[in-house]
């Protein structure tokens, strides 16, 4: 079996025995995993104090695949793992698996767990977006594209702030108004009920919040946010993930995939991301 492992911060392709599931675990044949920016931080050792790792470490947090053993063999599932999905086969706790509806492409479902859950929890759990709210979403990468769609689905009026290369994506996600990053100052905007801040920098648009409004961020440390803001770390929640999949199956939410790459190119994907050349969500597909 092939897997991509980190050893001394370097990604290396190894051939190892197929993993054996333990109690409460199942074996998955991986259909796809993804690149997440947090994995670059893991590889570089920047998150060591938060997520200590024993090296070598098999990468891959998002996984979509089919159950490869037991009485559920062949079932299509998706999950968020703590690593191990950047391989031909992965072991996953059975209680983390969420069925993938037949109308949803199995590969594509791998793009949902981390980005989708982060957007879901930002919009509904922390910002509590409902019909009639005005919402500003700053940053329309993988998470922001879902956040725009979910806020629009909730009945909110959505203003999106995006980099030039993501302006079209923000419009396609359903934002009512799209502004280029750097062009918000001077724009005539009504106060907003929620600011969902999804870029790794201190927020610039907090003045647009109405009294009682909320600023929510999953990307900026709490000490760089204004008082009263919410900084959160995404929670692995199978009910939220199942709800996202139901919206995808119904055609309400679209899975946005920027690129599909072979898993053998994982090191190159990391290098492109660190150079700022990786747009949106990239799927990584085993070639075996």
C-alpha cells in the first residue's frame, strides 16, 4: 500500500503494509482526500503545541471512500480524521463515518468535512445567521464559498469580500454583492448583523457591525480580534456533516473543487500552497 508520510517535515511516498483496523474501527479504500492549509502548518511544526505528532505521520484529514471490510463492505462514506487519509487505504473510527448519498459523487464528498464543517459552524452555530440578516463574509476560499452558500440558504443578504482571483467564485456561490479585497473602505455598505472573517489577518471591517452584531473567525487568533468576537476551532460533528451532505444531495449547496490531482503529487501541492498558487479546494486521488 502507498501512503504519504511526513518525516522531519519532508513529505515522502512510502510503501507499507495495509493497515489493520482495531476495535471500533473500519478499513476504508480511499477514493479521495484533500489538501488543507492546516496540514502545511502540521508539516512545518507550527502547530506542535496544539497537535503533537509522532513522526513519521501519515497525512490526510478529509477522507471519502468505501468500507473495505466487515458487514458494511462497499458502503460509500466520508469522514474527518486525525490523519491517515493520504494513502490507498485508511483506518477510521466507525462512529465518525457519514454515509454519502448516491446522488453525490464519492470523490467530491472529500471536499466537505473540514471546509464544510467550518463554514456550517461559523454560519449557524456561532454567527446564528437567519433570514433577514445581513452578513459580510471576508475571504472566499474553500471555507468561504460554503459560508456564502449557507448564509444565502438561510435567507440572509450576503456581501462577500474576495481576492481578485476569487471574485467570480464569490458570485457563483450566491453572494448578493461582491467586493474586491481592499475596496471595502469607501464602499457604501449598510451595517451587518454578522461578519464572518476567514482570512489569516486581523479584521479590517469590524466597524460595519451594527450594535449587537457578531464577528466570527476560525482563522485569526482571539487576541487579534475585537472584544466580544468569537474565535473557534472546527468541531468534528457527524450530524453537521450529514446535514451538509443532504443539502448537496438536494442541489441546495454545490461542492466547489478547484483541482483534482494525483496523490503522488502531494508534495508539489504543498509547495504550490505555500507559494500562494493553490486556488480553492484541491482533491488528491490515489492512483492505485
